């Protein structure tokens, strides 16, 4: 079903201190990137629940991005480590259920990495275009 | 989407199983009871025997209208009943065939109350793990390629075995369910609590006859060192009798599973596999446990240096879906083989 | 719903009229508009007026990043009677109009705004958490860092309890000879501060005392302190020293690092504060029943009181400063350097005592074994440091400097002596430090050899040192008279246990863990607990003093606040659902969670990260104003299709 001009839908859970601030910096630096992701701000990547990710996939998202601080930089010290382990295990479950694990991405983006944020977004959209729509997710 | 029962929240008044005082002294008009099995192992039917002597008491107060495992009555007999003629139908088993679904619908029509009895009817149960494969794959694996159900030699077309549904489903996917008695099979305490209610005062619709709190509350094991440095399978370890199994590396679903069984498995040194289903606010039982478990993993100091060893701990979980979604896969993941199950895999619902 | 144009910043890309029109039709939205500059006074007035006229129960401003104007709009809403926590910002500038183009930008802006509307619908009005607090400060450790912290807090007008486990304050600095790089006498600059602390009207000195138990939380700690009996009344003791003369006991002196002996009744050093003798019950022949009692017989002022008892003090304090200091990694752990069995192999602190005018040799450099003046002295840096295989992986930071000082002072004391320094690198980052080391290398005739010492052993009355000079590749052998090991700096024995009592984390080496390595270096992860000095990491004196003052400033910020306030957007437990499984508690970096039958979150300690919420398997732990249910509807609002415009309006 990988139709031409497919625009993947993405939900991006961004921690406010690093990834969210990095996204803001991409804005202040006017770095263009595809508009496919709708950001949802959380205090820390450690707040993101695996069920949210699945919920997003079931509600029409083709991919989910979780953006947190680099290891050692989490505003709450260790939230990103928990996020990492949760995503690692969740991706295994998704794979067993037949969902490409690449649809769920965890990325470290610091508040100074506006360019990195834009690049991550661009790459993720490209990857999802390659994977095509997540079928049976309510989109059709 | 998660098939959540409406109005699951009202809190159960009684949390302790009772078997002794089932009968109000006043004479009770007989309760017209049906017990039916769909895709079931039979364990649920046997589970009533666990009531022991109290079963006699129950039997003296009910009139069995339909119970294929006990009484010789046929589908036609049920069809002949007027709508609402049955007071309560306890249905166990997953919905796996067209016939299962038809029977569920028939009983719904004829019964005032429908009770999903046991993990399969409640959540889809262990047979629900078949949803990891497409229906065609299952049929091909069992009967060989190109299999189509046909009547036995010389039989009429309606003697053909029923079609397999596209997916195993919990009872609530086909009919409105009034109450749930969870468990694989339901533990005796909960069965007697259910009959108490059916023969006495009914709880609000949607009630699940189990605790609102997770099993840990009733588990006597001490919870101390909340970190998981290794994952072991039950056969690999003779657990310390006092300590929480999770702390010893066994994946125990107690924290995410309703109490009500008096922690029978953990008391016997076996981790909870989650048969009583998720607590009211847990959402997806498997994902909630996954999140908790991943949070607990530790391989030394948390940090980048530990990533590889943390992953190794998590890699020791053989079959994550079977571990985390042992009973609830159909209830939480509607389509077979995941979200992607477009086409033929797209759920069994009309 | 208020959509901001931000001049052309948003409106240049996003069709703001379309956003406002689409949101007007979103379920729950009763009012939607757009404005040139929402943050301007007229923009804020628009918000206030709409709140009053439409009795809004929530508002979303679609504008710039919440980090810019969240406070502005929340304040404006509050002044119109709307709880500020019911106002949210949808970021359609930094994360939308500035980075996207065309109709897709408008589509995204609508989705972003919708998610925030869904969030606001689930928000509850909240009020900031407030708690009172005690106005006293506890400082643990009476070294230079602790003294400085205590003085600063007391000078700011607050009561201080300064707890020190030995009989005197002063700490390591009191043991030092002269300090680098200026070579001023350590005791001379320290003792005035000790006296100042002792006489400060708001400092209560509790020497010979230990913190036994701590409970509570920021602003409201309850501490139990055990003060051991010294059996000498400090007000009466006139330091005549007669008692020590008659005492039959001799044990190694702690203050002189075992290089001299003291009696069972003793004063660590003449300028000790409080200035009094102390009877060390552990080495005394016996008090109950009294087996000797000679000291009391000769004490003229009758200062000695065998009936003195230990005291237990209970105090409420608002803040705690941990300055528990350091000790040296034991020589006994150094198999390669003789296991501590060679008498003329000593550690850096012992050499300080030898150099000190108040030391066992009165400042003359004599070696421990036979009291001879050593002519050939080898100094080994990084002994036990920077050695991840066998010892400590970290750099002890102060050794390069003090070794240079040692070698230099030795050369001054023994002009015909020869000093060798084995080093891996020289780290002299500090004001005047590099110059000081250069002086030692170039002007003082000290031989610096780059390389590791493989073996140190006794050979007759010499100590053989076998090493390699890695610059020349040659083996080096020195028949030394004395070897000084710059032993690694480690936390004081017992300090990690104390930290544990306070629920303040320690790192893998037992040093206190700061709340954030860059941004919160003075704070422990547990609120209201601050760090000072070498208990946190190896540090030199100026750094320890600076950190002491810094920690004091942090503590004063708590003590001087009328009440402690805290964001109410924190985690919360539904006790009816909590099973007491305890999975949440270890997730919390701030130890905000305690669990008995059910879990409890301390609202003051919780920073709202939400890690525990995501970990709670039964959904009993929730996050105020960011519940799972809210996020679920936000997800749906982000993903559901944007309906076609109802009618085309001008934009
Ligand atoms: S939200 Fe974070 S800071 Fe608050 S109690 Fe939970 S883990 Fe601790
Ligand atoms: S993790 Fe959840 S259920 Fe377990 S103790 Fe904490 S709040 Fe209670
Ligand atoms: S605050 Fe950014 S990941 Fe924790």
C-alpha cells in the first residue's frame, strides 16, 4: 500500500528540557523539516508510557518518536534510562505482533541540537515513507 | 481499541471470599441458570467443583436450564425458550468459531444476565495467543494448505464444522456482558462471591468479581529490593519462600493483576501470569507490566555504560507477548497479528 | 481558544483565521479568536475579557513556545479569575510556523491547538503546594568546608548545629603543614575560623557527636544526634595537661596519623576547639567500674567527671549541609608498595605531620623508623588513583599540588637532600598552581620522573624504589631513605552510611552525588540537603571553602523563605487502587515516594518527572494535569482528520 505521496502521521513525545527545547531551537534557527509530527510535551521521556505509544499507533499514527535528553543529561537524572529500557522491550513486543520496530524511535536531542532535531524528523519521515502506512490502524 | 467494559469502576464491597454463608435463610425462588462453554479447555466447568460442599447448597437454589457439560439439553431447546427466560448465563471460553458467536448471541437473547466466566470469556484467554497468527496460517498449520471445512462424508451441508472466526475474541466482542468472573479458571473464593451476589444483591452492571487492587496487596511475600538484575524462568530457580518473586528475577504479573485468588500461585512459588486480568486503571495489562518491569531493570549503576548489560537482562525474557499478554491479547489487541492485520485479519466483528 | 499572529511570525505561514475557525468547531470550545500579538497588553486584555464574559473554564493560547509566555498568560488568566493551571500554550511558532510552509503548516497548527484543548479539558484547577519549615541548619562535619558553611549560615541570621564526630573541629586542614601554592601555615589561617565558629552566638558546636537518625523532608528534617561523653568539663579544663602525664595508657595519635602516641585522656592538638581534654573511653583502662582514675586525682580544676553520660539531642532543622570530608586510601591496600608494612613508606598526610611545626618531630624532617634525617626521598603520585584495575579509577586532584609542595618543603628543610617525584601527568589547574609546580621542577632541583613505580620494598635501612621513566624508557632504581605515597582521596569511613540515612545518594566510590552534574552541583538529589567539601569529590581548600559558602547560600534560601512553595503539577496516588507493590518508590530520583500499605508522594519533594507514573503497573499513580486519559485524548486530537473549513473567511 506504499502509495506515492504517502505522508506518514507521527506523534512525537518530547521532553521539555532537551528534545522540546531542541525543537524550539530548530524553530528559532528557522530550520525547515517535514510537518508530519504532532508534538506532545512531557516533563521527561521517563513519563512516556508504552501504552501511549501503542495508543498512538492504534489511533492512526504510522510512527512514534520519543525525544529525551542525552544519557547523563536528563533533568531528572535517570528518566531517559527508564525510557530507553521501556522502548527496547516495547519494540520487541511490537515486532512479535508484526509491527516494524522502526516505527518507534527513541532519540536523544539536547537543547542545543536544533539541527539534530530537524535531521531526526526528516530521517524519521523518510523511513516511514519507506515502510508505508501502518495498516489496520484506523486510517484505512 | 481496548474493549473495556462499561462501568467497571464501582467498588466491590466484599473482598474476602466466602463459601459458608451462601444461603439467606428465607426461601429463594430458584434461579434459572445456564452454563455454556465456547472455545474452552473445560477447566472452567470443572472449577465449580472447587466449591466443595457449598456446591450442594448452590445447586439446591438454582434450576439448571442449560449446561452441556452436565445436562442433556440441545441448542434447539434454548432456541425454544422465550426471550429472557434464563436468569443468568455463565459463559466460559473464547469466541473462536462462528458457532461460538451464534451461541453467545442466542444466550444473550434468552438471558437476563450474561456473566463472562473465566479468563477466556473475559479477555480472550490463552487461546487468544493464536491471534499472533492469521486464521489462514492456523488452518494451514493444523490441516494443511487449502483446507476448507466440509461436512462429514454423507452429511448435510449444515453438518459442516463451523467456520473459524478471523480472530479469537473475548465474549464482550460479541455480546453485552453484565458481569465478569475472572480467572483461569476462576478461584473458588470468587465463584462463591459470584453466587452470593446472584442469589442475593446484585452489584452494578459491569462489576468484576475480583479485587480492585493488584495481587501484591494479598501476597505475603516481602517486597524489598525493587530492582531486577536478572530474569529467570520458574523452572530455573527454587525461589526463596519469603521474598517477592519479582525481586528474585521471576516475571510475576501480580503488580498489574487483580487480586482475589489469595495469591495462590505466588504462595506456591509460582509467579502470577495475570489470569484475573488487569486492575481497573491499568489499561493494557501487558504494556503496564512491561513498563514496570523495564523500569526495574538494573545492571549496576544506571547510565550509558550499563545499556548493553541492561538489554541482556531484558533479552532473557523469552516470548515477551506470551509473557505479558498471556490472557489479554484479544481484549487489548483486537486484530490478529497486530495492528497490521488488514484484509482477512481484520477482526471477527461484523 | 486564542490564536496569535505574532505579527508575521505565525500569520505569515499559518492561516490563523482558519485555525481559529477550525478550533471554534472543536467539541468543548465556546470561544475562538485570533489577535495580532497575544502577549501585548491588548492581547492579554482580550484573554481576560473573554474569560469573564464567557465564564471560561479553560483557555488555550496558540502562540510561541510555552517557555516564552506561559507565565504571562497564566498570570493574565489568574487576574481574570481563571485558575492559572487551566491555561495552556499550544506552540505553533517554534515548532510550526517557523519550520514548515504551506497548507501543511496550518493543518499542523490546528492539530497542535486541538491537543492542547484536549489537555485543558482534563486539567484541574490547582494551587501551589505550601509548607512551613524549621529555621535551623544542620552542618555535618567540622572541617574547613563545614566551618565555612556554618559561619555563613549563622552570619545570615540563622541558628546552626555544627556536628563533628572527633573531639575538635578543624578537620584535615588542621593537620596540614603549609598550604599550596602560597605556603602559608595551615593552622595559622584555620584556627581563627575555628575560634570564630566556637564563639558565634548562633552556632552550637556539637563535637564528639554523630548524627544518628534523620527523618522528614526539605524544610522539615527531624534529626537525632548522639553526643558522646568526653568525661571532661570543657568550661573547667585549663589545658594544664597533668592528666595525660599520669595516664598509664599510650595509643597511636589519630591527629599525628600514628606517628606519635597519646594518652587515653588527651587533646588532639593544642589549639583544638572546644579547647578541652577528652577522655577516650575506648582506650581507658575502665570507667565502670573505675579501674584507674589517676587523671581525676591530679586534675586541679576538677574538670574530670566520670559520671558524664552521653546525650541524645532531637532537633528540627530546615536544611542539612553535608561536609563529611575525606581520608586517604589505606597504604595497606597497596601490595606493590609494601602493604603499609615498611615503616619508612608513609602517606601524604603523615608527611604533613612530619613537616608541621606542631607535629611529632616539631617540623624537623626525620623518618619514622630511626628518626634519622632522610637524604633521598621518593614521592609517588597517583598512588591508588587513576588505577581502574587495582584501585580507584578517578584522579584525586590534590596530589600533584601537595606532592610538589612536599618535595619543595623537604628541600627547604634538608638542603642537601634529593627529592624524586614519580608522576603520570601533572595536573595543576588552579590559580597560581602551574607556576608553583614549575617552580618545584625548575628552581628547586626536584627530579620529576614520568612513569609508574612498579615496586617498593625494604632493603636494609633503605627503601628500594623500582620504576620506569617512560620519557627515556629507562629503568630507574632509587635506594631511598623515605618514600611518600600520594594516596588516593576517599570518602570518610561511615560517610556513605550517613548519606544513606539521609537518603542522599552516593556515587560508586562513596562520594556524595550531586543533583545535577552541571546545574545543581551543590545540592543532593534529596531536597534540602547540600554538599560541601571533599565529601562530594576530591577538592583543595579554596574549592572546599567556596562550596561551603555556596551550600550555605542554598540553605539560607530555604531558611529565609516565608513558606516553601512548590509546583502542584506532581504525582499523586489513588489509594483505592494502590496495592503497595513498591515498584514506584525506587524509580524516584528524589525519594519522594514512601510506601506502607499504599504509596505516598511527598508533594514538596516530587519534581513531576512522571517516571513513577509510567512505572506504576496498576495505574494507581497518576500525574496531576497530565493523566493517561488526557494523553489518550491528546493523541486522538493529534491524529484525527481536520474537517474542511465550514466557510471561507478572510485570513
Ligand atoms: S513524578 Fe518523578 S519526582 Fe515525582 S514522585 Fe514520581 S518519580 Fe518522584
Ligand atoms: S507502583 Fe503503583 S500500585 Fe505499586 S505501590 Fe506504587 S503507586 Fe502503588
Ligand atoms: S528530562 Fe529530558 S529525558 Fe528526562
